[in-house]
C-alpha cells in the first residue's frame, strides 16, 4: 500500500490518497472446497486492488519512557473514510472506520499501524449483500514537510 497524508494540526489529518494491490494466496481449504464440493472458483470473490481517502482524528499523543533510558513518542488516531474496491467481477464502493497508531522513530521517520473495517456496498457483479473487508496495514512513514 502507498499513500499520502497531510497533517493540518496535531489532531486532524487527511489521507488524501492511498492505493494497494492485493495478492490472494491459495489455501488448502479453498482447494478442498473446490475438489470435495465442486464449488467453482468464480464463486470466491477476491479483492484485486483498492484506493481511497480518509480523515484522521488524533485525540491521544504521548511519550513513553523505556527502561528509563529512551523516550518514545507516539499517537493513537481514529479513521473514517471511503474506499473503492476492485473485486474479481466488479468495482464496489465502501465506507471504512478504524483505529491506528504511530510511533515516531526520528523527526522524519515513523512506523504506523492501521486497522480498518470496510463496509462494501452491494453494487455490481451480482452482489446482493453488504460485505466487510478487514484491513491491517503496517507502514513506514516519511515526513516530507514540517520539522515536527
């Protein structure tokens, strides 16, 4: 996944754009379902790629002392946004909510973890029910702007 987030203040940010490609690994369960129950491979909808945008609200900022030797800076944030998924058969929009955290390693580098639940609207490709797509993203953040 790749994205760009603009921070307007210490508490409000906008992930202007993010995009990801999904590699769906074949599992033994899928092969067994296809072999034993004659389920066609097209019956399994898979996410191929997606892109979207999010608003981030950061109510918690903090410092943590580790072994009384190092100080670690971090934050916890809430996420709300919209995503467009490309499934096997169609494009489908989604609304996502989530929770994330960031640990600052240096003034210009941080590590970020996002956990989101995407509620996919049943549009196109014969879909008739809402679907949930859970995502977990561990990423490296690089600060291109302000010194803080």
